[in-house]
C-alpha cells in the first residue's frame, strides 16, 4: 500500500530527528569516556588514604588528584558545545553518574586538605562548570548532594581503616564532620527519590562511625578533650 505524501513527509522528519539525536549521542561518547577515565584515576589515587597513618600524608595525593581533575574542565566544555540549546536534560543521563562521582571525589579532596565541607561553588570550580544553569553548562544540585552522601560513606570506611592503621584521632574528627553534615541534610526537604534513598544510607554511616568512636573510648584509645580555662579559676 502506498504511503500518502503527508504521512511520508512526517516520517521523513521524524527520521531526521532520530539521526540528529543519535549523532549527538555518538559525539558525546568520547567525552563521557574521558570523564570516566579521569574519575577512575582519581579514585585509584585516593584509595591510598586508607593505608596512611596521618592526615598529612594525604596532601601529595590530593595535589596529584587536583592535577587530573584539571583535565575534566576541557571535557565538560566540549560536552557543552555538543549539546543543543534547551536539550541539557534530554542528554543528562549520559554524564550524570560520572558527574556525581566527580562531585564526590572533589569534595573528598577538599575534606582531606582542610577537613571542611566542600561548598557547591568549590566543587563546581574544580570541575570547571557553572553553579547557575543560566550562566552556562552546570551540574545539578541533586548530583552535588549525592556526591556529599558518597563522601560520608567513604569517610565511614576511612574511620574504620584509620583505627587499623593506628590513627585514633581521625575517627573522632570524621565523626564530628559527618554528624554536622547529617544535621545539615535534615534541614532539606528531599523529594528526589534517588537522593532520598542515598540520604537514608547516611544514617547508617553515622551509626557506623559512632560505633568506631565508642569502641575507641571504651578501650581508652580516644583522646578526651580537656576543659578550657575560663580565666576565673582561683590560684
């Protein structure tokens, strides 16, 4: 049966859309692979922190990791040029997972360097993307938050391995940090189902770290902070 001209024209237009869509996906393949490779390299480097005795030993690794992350800036720039205007969320699934992992790795580096929670601005700056999508190619807030939750999970593992390495101070520092993070997440109204599930895992990470701290205290291995002098003590 012959196809009428209007129907033929409609499907020709649809075929053109499919071809264009496939071309964009194929053009992104190498860029996504480069992001994944950089993430693997940094993750491999940072695994060494679990065998170290002191926090200072992490600094050279952080420096190396930052150097590798510099390469993703040009990769994200390449991706931004290939994604048509208005189609960001259409192609987001192609780089979302690796972006979340990169957010995690960047936040871990910042924690190891300064024992501080990485701000969204700091993480985006390390990766060479924008915070505000109106200003250019960005990483979604949910992906940054997922990266922080991955950080908590990694730190719970680090707390255990620090004890094995004989570093009894680090679990105390990690406990304080993760508890503050958990308190911060409580302030958020999380409606994203995936993010909500990840947040539920944070509660288990907190408990795991608290158990490590408890074991150190009952064994007398944890340093107990001495009360500060008030200046009103009698001589």
